[in-house]
C-alpha cells in the first residue's frame, strides 16, 4: 500500500495565488465516513479531479 504522502505527490499542485482565482462559492459539500485503510484508494481515484495546495514546496 502506498503512503499518503507518496500518493499526494501524484496530484497536480496549486498555489495560493491560483486558489484566489478558483470559484469556491458555488459548491456542494458531501461528507463520507470510511475506515483509514480506504483512504489511499480514494486518493488515487481523485488525482484527475483535484489539486493539492502547495506552499513553500510543502503539500
């Protein structure tokens, strides 16, 4: 199983400046409960749809 950090490295980064340009007000939040062992699989499936905030080369 890949570590969470290793999986997050596969996400496209986004900076704070880019985040300021993203329209965040028109959204729907949905929350799910799952066990921690499911997180790596979920993250791998999300890589093409989400970016990871990167500040000073840290995610």
